[in-house]
C-alpha cells in the first residue's frame, strides 16, 4: 500500500476480502470483550471503503500521502534497530544457526542457554527476533529454574502448561503491562523451543531472544499459563468435535491477555470465567478460528479474577471434507506436536500481587494498569 496506484490496482481484491470477512484478520465476536489491539473495521468504515471502490477509487487532488508516508517509513526503518522494542539489555543466542532441510517433518529443536545475568532480576519485557520467518512455525521460551530453588516446581519445558515468552507469525511484541514483570532468579537457564516447517529449499535460521530489565521490582508478577486438554480423539469426518480444559486460580489475579491455540482443524474457541460467587462471563469467543492468524487478544480493561475462579476454555474441531484447511479428513486425529496433528491449548497472561495487603475483588483491580 505504498502509493495510490497500488491501492487502486488491488481494489477488487480489497472488495472481495472485505465482503467475505477475510480481512482485516480479526476473529473475535464483537459481542464479547473489548480488546486494545482490535484490528477490525466498523460497519461505517467498511461502507466508506466499499463506496470509494464503487465510485472508481477517485484520486483526489494534491501529492500522494501514501507515497510520502512510505518513503518516511523506509527512512525511519533504516535508522531503527531490528528489535521492535528497541535494543535489549541482554540477547540470548543459539550455539549456532539451525539448518533446515528442504523437505520433511521436523521434531522440535530445544536450545538451552544460560541466563547472561548473575543476580536475581525482574524483566519488563521479552522480544523474540525470528531469524527466518519463512520456516519458523513458532518459538517458545521457558525458564529452567535452579535445582533446589523455591521456583523449581514451576519448571515447564514443553509449553503445555504455559511459557515464559513466545512467538508465532503475526505476533506483535510489547512491554509488559505497567507495574508488572517476570522474575528470573540467578542461576536460571533459558530453554528455547523451535518448530520449523519445510519450504522446498534448504534454509537457515538464527532466532534470538531479547531481555529487557526492569529498573525496580514491580508490584505484580506476570505469568503466562494455560487451560488444555491432551485427550482429544477426533473421529474421521467429524464436523464439530468439542472439548474443554480448565485452569483454577488459587490466588486473586488480574487477567490481561488471551491466546487460543489449535491447528488446521480448529473451528471455534472461547474463554469463560466462572467466579466463586456462581457468576459466569464469556471473555472471548472466536466463532471462526483461523490457524493462520494466531492472535493474542489483549483486554482493553484488565479483568479482576477472585481467588477460586475457574477459567474454562471450550472449542470445536472440523475434521470434515468441508474444512478447506483439513490435511486429511479420512484420518482420525489425536493430540500431537505437528500441524497435521491437533492441539487444544488456551494460553492467558495474568498478574498476581507481590504485596499481601493488596486484594483483588470482582470488579475492583487496585494496583492494576493498562
């Protein structure tokens, strides 16, 4: 979209993807939740754009503002760091670049990297810089806490129960919410999980992880956990196989982000918060889940979660021939790591208070921030 002539040349495609709701890529049902990173267009905006196309894409007078903005953006990008959040305080690097064969199915790669920090620290952000976006299916980062430390029971190296940081295509990094952070005790190691897919030619990848230090300990500790179900057994041809998973909050918390994850047969997904007082609230519903757009849905207003609440994730899979993305509707499917297998994981990020005096009640999130 670097100049008027390019937009006009794509105008009929723009019309098509608007009318079929393929673009903009936003899959949240507007009846549930409000999200700060909402990419969707309002009905008024869609009508305005379609009316402009129907009128023949009138050019208007004066210089092309798109062309000028494009030139300024290119100049700015050339002067900026490759890191979206700016240059990190520390960078985790693999021992050597990964070599990916032209064809085949590849097991996950695990790189263990010692933390380049010799003391307890709090992070205000983590960014993952893909070395080769064409082959990197995803990257998850975990912490291996020191043996015998109070955090050792939190060790999680597979991603099923959550992660420390992650990258999927389309992910847009940001610093952690105000006055929250993630803790890295001295002596920790980082485990980098990498999943690659073949492109038809040999590839190389040198993905890096950037760590951003907080200047002081935050009031809230940020965590990324999940509700999941590994016992899925989807029959061949099943149109709407449903399943669910749950996570119980033992402490009061503030919920910030939701990130549903399934593979090509994933059809729909929703998050439901069940509170101890018996009330229930649908936080997110994606009635047309799309594996190609693994969106992190960031709540515009963080939600207070009382202790004892249960976050329930529900979802459905379409293993029929009517699913155009289905690798093979004649096969039954179980939980597995590859994209032709299936997964059911509802990731979410929340913060717990580090100050005992602060409590979180339903509708009141003292100490939380956008």
